[in-house]
């Protein structure tokens, strides 16, 4: 049986969190002399709301959750780091990741001196549920699942996520950074049913707001309370909160962005299929394509020389021969495709010279 208090680090459970000036007084008095702020400045002289209340109230309905089920942080990367600091005793506890996947889970684990157990995805990039359950022990605190997965682009099966959440007494994290590009539903609708589920989302991809560094964790109010205890008091700045609030209030903008990128993804996919250099395009539920090519390193360098930068994943086990290509604007995609065609034609010419 899942018992949150049993898996939280004891020092965090008994932590007396920092109480900021804005914790102790939350009204809007005219004379605020409690936080050593400057009375001068261009509207940014006051500390931001430490709990981003207005923003969370605006976000909650679109996620089908309550505002006390949302944590907002300096990118999802902050949420990932906080999960380690809340649940994992350095040098004692361990976590499970499912490669090939997002590299930040392991980096965050390494920073926190937490052991990582790797259980590779299956051939079709799904969870190897029996192997994951086998790999857990009494000190396993977190299982990281990325869906749609980066860099493979596919959705992870819901039933597998549910089986893991049912059979694991630690925290199951579903990183949904790319969920807006997927036709699969978000697992946020499972958080009421599964008290050990934490869903991560971000403003960095579909919303077009990577620059404001805003990510979120959606979970039970009890887990969110732990995030709030451990996070730096003013972790999301005023400007980011304002920009995100504006974006959330005009959701059609994001929907238009997503619609355009999905259409462009289909175009790029189709164009790539006709190029001999391209061996395979993995099915994608995200804003990128994982593409297997004949000569990944040569093609990567050829593109880089033309100032077109893609991600070389060809050395990653499970992604042999693959480049990860983000879907750009119509113009950027056109330049990319023209360059790949040129590389392809050069390769054809060279091989005919050799023959
Ligand atoms: C891009 C990405 C994120 C986003 O991280 P932020 O810190 O919110 O920018 C999270 N998870 C995955 C898998 C990603 O690819």
C-alpha cells in the first residue's frame, strides 16, 4: 500500500519551511514595509507571489484539476530536481529510468548522488513492465516515464503506467512535455485515482515559451505541499507569471501553434520518405521526428556546416543511426529538406564514381 509519509525523506517530513514576508501577510495593504523591497522601480520592485495563485487558478480548469494539485517551477527541470530532494536519500535510495529517454533524469540523480537503475524500453519503445518491477527494491523511490518519449517520439501505453502505479509503493512520474502534440489523453486525469502519480508538463514546447522557464507538476495536494515546502520561496519570477497568465487566457494561440506544427510535421515526414538517405522515420506524437539515416555523422556534419543544427542521437543505444529533428517553421523545414536532398545527391554521385 502506498503511504506518502513512508517514502518522504525524514528531514523533509519534519522540515520547517522558510516563511517569507508574503507567506506571513497575504493581503494587499497600501503600505508594505515587511520584505525589505525597494519602494522604487518599474513595477518589478515587489517580490512575486510565492505560490503563483492567480496563475494556478487560471491553469487548473484546463487540466481538469484543482489549483492545490499544481506546482509551478523554474522549468520542469526544477520539478525533477525537487522530486529527488523530497524523496531520495543521497547515497541510499535509487530511481528507475527507461532509456532511451530524456537525459535530465540521470543528470539530476547524479547531482543528488542517487543511484539510477536503467531498464531499457522494448523494441517498440514501450515500458518493460516486468523488468521494471523486478528492478525495484525497498530503496527505489521514483520511476521516470516520458510520454510522448524524448527522443523516440512515441506515446507510452496507459495500461502500463497504471500497472506500475498500482504495483509500486514509490512515485511514478509521467513527463508529458510533448503531450499537446499527441492525440493520446493526458494522465493528469489519473492523479485523483493514483496518489503516487506525478505528471510533469511545461510551457517550453507547445506554448512557445521556453524562454520564461516555467514547468509544472500535477499531483495530489499532499505531494504538492511537499514541493511547496522544499522549493525556493520565490521560484517563479513576476515576469514569467505574467507572460504565462496571458498565454493561458488565450489558449487558442497555443492550439494554433500546435495545429501548424502537426501539419508541418506531416509535410516533413512525407518529404523525408522520398529521400534515399532516409531509412526509417519513427512514428511521432511530438514536435520532432526521430529519423534513421544511412550516414548519421556525415549528414549531421553536412547540415551543421550549413548552419542547420539537429540532434545527433546515433550513439544512443536504441537510436542507432538516428538524428532527432525538431519541426521548425515552414521556411526552416524547407532549408533542412533541401540540404538533406543535396547530401543525398552528393552521396549518390560519389557512389557512382566509386563504381
Ligand atoms: C523539453 C523537455 C522538458 C522541458 O523542460 P523545461 O525545464 O520545462 O524546459 C521536460 N521533459 C522533457 C522530456 C523534455 O524533452
